[in-house]
């Protein structure tokens, strides 16, 4: 059986969140994957701590990690903490890193460290409502970025950070520089029409319901699992 059929979902929470903040989301993902014949498990991670730790300390750590380039992932705080847990519990499963808010920053940086360590170049990462942090060329095609949009113009946390960088165009003898704001962005990016704001991606009850009767939780979970399945199908075909 392919390792893709035993995914280990590591759900990385952001700053000062409740201990069970992403639990319902993990359960929803597993139910959907089980219905498709997979054998998933999920584990909650708090790379910067939960709401019992000082918010200011967590904010400083996330800000520091957000400024790192992919090649400096070994210096990350949240990424290294996540790696320690993932390597100790993953076993023979296939890790998938799914982070909300600052947890998405830690997830991207943890993936940079885990790919060579676990010999898994096709490991996938998902960022949900996260600040923009640079993704390496090796990780871009295996990364999904989800941003919620609502009546108030969308998630403000998703406006933080940058994916930008300078690129050259033209011939060797005659070239010019151009700033590309998506140079280091995940290859897969989607805006989802959700109800509420940054803390509400995983709400599965009223009033977080769209006109079609679907909750934020259903919308985000369905898009995430569909993307994962598409990537695994393409890897198996290859």
C-alpha cells in the first residue's frame, strides 16, 4: 500500500489559541479521507504555545520566524519545535503539515527541515489564514494557501508578510530587474468566501453558514481534502 494511504495530519495552531482550536477540523478531515479509503490520523501541535503562554512572547517568535528565508529554516523557532514532535511520532505514516495563522509559518519552515531528513520531497503543506512567508522552490508546488474573504474585506492576518522578490528578464546582454510579489508564494492559492474573520475558519455552526447552508468548517475542510487528494493522485500516477 502506498504511504499516501496512511497520512499523518499535523495541525499547527497559531498564536494564543485554545487547546482544542483545530480539533473539530482534524476530525472533519479524517472523516472525509476515511470515506475515500485512507487511514488518516491527526495530531494537534502548538509551535508557539497555546493561550496559557504569554501572548507577547508568542508574537515575537512568530515575527522572528516570518522574516526568515527558506534556506534559514534551521533557525526558526516554531518550525524546529514542530519538527521535534513530528519526527518522534510520525513512524511509517506520511506527514502533512496544516497550519492556521502563525502555525502556517511554522509548518512551511518545518517542511523545509523534514523533506531531506525523512527523504520525502513530495510532502505537502497547507497554510490557512497565515501571514505570507517565503516558500522554497522545492516546496512551492506542494504548498496550498487558503485565505478567507468576507464582508469586511477578508482576513487581515493574511495581508502581513511578503512573498516578493526581484527577478531578471531579457537576455544576458540586455536585461532588467522586476519585482515579482509572488516569486516565493505557494503555487496553489485560493480565496474562499467565508463568514466571519480570522478566528472563524473552523466554525461549524450558526452564524458561520453561507447561503447554500455550508459552514466555514465544511468549506475549508472540503477544499483542503480535495487538494490533498489531487496531489496524491498525481504523485501516484508519476
